[in-house]
C-alpha cells in the first residue's frame, strides 16, 4: 500500500479581515499543538486571501508554526503587463507551498476553462509550488449521470502536455459544484467512486507509480461531523474545506478526524 500523507486544506475565500486572519492562524496552530497533533502524519494548510500572505509567512516563519499555506489562485503569466495578477514567483517568494487552480468559483465567475487551468498548473510547477487542481461536476451533469466522464475530461484538459514528474508533484481535489457552500455533501461512496476514477485515469496515462503517489482530496460542505466518514475511503487522501475552515475549533476537529 502506497503511503500518502493526508492533507487537510482550508480555503478561506474572500473572508476575514487582516487581524482575524492572523488570529485564526495563531489559534489554529495553538489548538493543534496543544492536542499533540502530528503534522507529519496529517498535513494542514490554509489558503488566505493574497493580502494576508505576507503576515502569515512572518507568523509561520517567526513562530516556527507547523502549518503550511498557499494562495487561492495564481496567474498563468510569468511577469509583465498583467494588471491585478499575482505570479507564481511572488507566491513562491512568500513561502507558499500550495496554490489552488481551477476552483469552481474561478471557473463559474471568471470563465476559467481547462486550458487556463493547464497554463496555471504549468506556471505554478515552474516555481516549485504544488498546485491543487480542482475538478468536479455541476448538478445538471450529475443528474444526467455524466459526472465521471465530465470530471475526467476536466482532469485530462488541465494535465495536457504535463510530464509524469509534474503530475506527481500536484494534488487533485474532487469538488462537486452542487456540494460547495450548499450544505449538501457528497456521500463517502460518491467521493470514493470519483477519486478511484481519477486515480485510474492517471494510472492509465502516467503509470501506476504516479497514480499511487497522487493525493486526491474531496471538497464540498465538509464539516467535523462528516469528515471522518469521507476520509475513511481508500482513495480519498484529504479534504478541501471552505466555510468550516473559518472557525479554528471546527477546522481543528476536522484535522483531528481520527480522534
Ligand atoms: C471550497 O470552496 O472549496 C469548498 C469546498 O467550500 P465549502 O466547504 O464551504 O463547501
């Protein structure tokens, strides 16, 4: 059995003011440290807004906090006349380990497609960031029974032209759009079915080794009350948590799913 370190990731979206962001990082770290959480056994990462990243970096480095952090988006461009964009190099210099790519809110609200996700993945990987590629179907697709085919097409589109090494360095999050921020959570079976399909697809294209090492997350209305049952599934290696990551006690309980 391949040993994949579980990853619990908290996507704060456009929430919290700067002070609240700093306080949340501190409190989360205290709660988990007090509870003797083994950060090597279960990795924890937060995804604050861009404007908090410098302070999070200072806090994590200064206090040697065991948390990882990343950004919610990245530019596909290297540098230059791209007003408002944030480059992978900037994020890498800020100590980001991860970056979300192709989140459904970026796809829906900003028209990002698989080709754009592909360019962003490439930019992130070029600067040593581990992208977390988000894929998943909307309600209409699920109801039509085409969710596996749809999600695999997103995966293939986003991975186009990437090497096996590049695929090995990334994480994929299955986030059914109908479950994001709705309180409606996919059943553990649904999460397992999709994660197994994603892993099998990666195996067929990049080999068993790459597939066995690839971490697959589930996201969509995860709470401490449903986290453990989803994480028990064999192809689910972690969670991407939105709303429930804004409360340190709730998020810590998700992180400590085995307790
Ligand atoms: C998300 O934004 O990635 C997410 C899963 O949100 P929520 O947990 O609030 O559904």
